[in-house]
C-alpha cells in the first residue's frame, strides 16, 4: 500500500490497474485532432496523462450530445431508454471538470424532478481528478470559487507533489476505488493550496452578480460582443452548459424521441413559432450567456454556471474572452 504516486510510470500503472478491474468502463483524456477529449480507453497507452487539459470536456459521459429518450413501434406504446451503465471511472479529470459535474448534478438531479437518464449514468460514475500543476494562461477557476486543487466533485484527487502525486480520498466511493486499485490514502496530508499556483484572481461573485444585473441595459453590450459569430463553440466545449432540444423523428418505422445539445448562442434558439424572438441580436444572446452563468445560476443552484476552465476562451474563433466581459460589466466601477 502506498499513499503517493511517484512519477508518470506509477500513474500509468494505476490506470492499468483500474483498466484491469472486471466490469468497469474507463474514460480518460485521449488525442483528438490537434487537441484532446475525454473518451473511453481500453489501454493506458491511449490516455494522454501529460495533457494539461482536454479540449472536449467530460460532460458527454453523463449527458451525451445525442441520446434516445424513448421509442415507439407503430401501434405500440412508448418504451423509454433509461441507460443501465456498468461502473464507470473518469480518470484524469481536471478539478474544474469535477466541479462542473457538481453543477450538472444540481441542474439535472438537484430538485424535485430528477432526470433519470442523467441520474443513472451519474450513479455509476467515480471521478478521479488530477490537480493542475501548471494552470493554463486561459484558466480562471480561482475566480469562480474553485482552484487547481479544488476537491469539489472529485471522489479522489491526485495532488501534484514534486514529480508525483499525493492520493487524497474525498468520498466513500473514492475510498472503494483506492482499495480496489491497491493504493493507500494521504492520511490527511495535503498540499497547502496557498503555496500552489492559482488560476485567476479570486472574485466576489455576489458583488459581481449585482454589478452584472445593474449593467443589463448598458449600451456597451452591443460593441463589446459585436464580433461574436454565434457559432456556439463556446457552449459546446463548456463543461457546464446543458441546453438541449427534444426532437421526434421516424427511424426504421419507429418514432424515436431524441435529446440533442443546443446552444443559447444560436440565432434560432429562442425564436418562437410566431416569429417573435426575445433575444434577437448577438448582444442579447451573449448577455444572456453571461447573466445566466454569473447571476441566474447563482440564484438557482447556489454556484456559478462557469467553473473557469477557459475552454471558451481558447476555442472562440474571434477571441471573444469571457474574462474581459466580466471585467467590463462586473468589475469594480
Ligand atoms: S465561440 Fe465566440 S464567436 Fe462562437 S458563439 Fe461563442 S463567443 Fe460567439
Ligand atoms: S463559460 Fe467558458 S470558462 Fe466558464 S466553464 Fe464554460 S467553457 Fe469554461
């Protein structure tokens, strides 16, 4: 038994040990085009354990981009497609990714009505996160109440320490995985977060929210968001965005109801059957995205809808940086 993982080879052996467990599905960062994405891995060699972040976040493990909700044969009754996944391990999540799953839990399963499709996948999931040794220039998790060593949402956190990692068990589910993987725990030994690089300056999110609400009719929205193309890349790569559409279609003689990711940045997102659109301009749509994440979500879910992962900053084809908009409308004035 050990409480520290010494170097990359030991990390690979840990992943190999987890992959050897019977009846588990493992997701980890893998190469995808010029970047990376969380995807299912069958061997440790597929995983990008040195990646400082995956471009595509892990949310599709819990809420796939397209999923069948139910199907109906002609003359028959609807049969729903609630999944029954085998135990699933998310290996190598970033702390912001784990925190985004806490947010998604509140959206899909935090109220009176629980989404059974999400809940079934979530119940099967164990999250092993790796703390960020060197946050990227676009990261600002510290500004959203998180941080490179945040444990929120993780069952296990591997805290960078020297060339290796200290194993921190956060939940009983994490303890169970650590036991099965033959690891020990840190026995309470943790890194001092203050001695660790932060990602962005801490922000008073309550004050930020108040300022954003005051700035709702600020004429600068138009000019500051004018270059937005409405492509939706920022929303599709966001670990906490969750808008979807429901579509019924005929497939092989059956009627299939599917849930498909949607984006509040698309022009047609709020267009009504009458033709009226309550958010007709790009500025209206971008303002909604910012207000939703830093005002409405704080009220509805008790946390911001942004974990500061920086993916939208990196992915935007016209370099529209959410941090600059937060400074412009939510900064000290
Ligand atoms: S990625 Fe950039 S251009 Fe595309 S919708 Fe988002 S803010 Fe607009
Ligand atoms: S809004 Fe941008 S920085 Fe915030 S969680 Fe989504 S992708 Fe990451």
